[in-house]
C-alpha cells in the first residue's frame, strides 16, 4: 500500500495529468527545477500547482522541488525555496 508519491514535473516535461491516477494519495509535486540556477517566480510555481489541482485534491497536493538541491548555488537554492513557499501561499489563498 502506497500513500505518498513524488512526481517530478518542473524540468522533465512530464504531463501533470499523470497524477490523476494517484487520486486519494498524497502527491509531492516537483514544481521547482533543480537542474537550473534560474529562480522561478512565485507565479510560475502557482501556475504549476493550479494545473495539478485539476487532477488532485488540494488536501493531497504538496509543493516540492524536483529533487535535491545539492548542485545549486546557495543563492539559487534559497531563491527557489522562497519561490516555492510564495507560490504555495498564492494557491492556498485562492482555495
């Protein structure tokens, strides 16, 4: 029995609709690309989360990075985490 699944979508181009098969499970959705130093905006993160909400219940959707942030500079990692948090706040405010 699997209750939680992590799906990387930011860099991979995986169609977020694949998470529909996971309804009822917690989905940790990778909405931040850790393969690039470019920092996403909060709006970009929110847009990726909004797209996923068509296929997952809000209570089961969690904003995450695609993977670990080890290869990133400290500046990029901090910026990406701030964008991740701010994007989630934008989405939660609209729920």
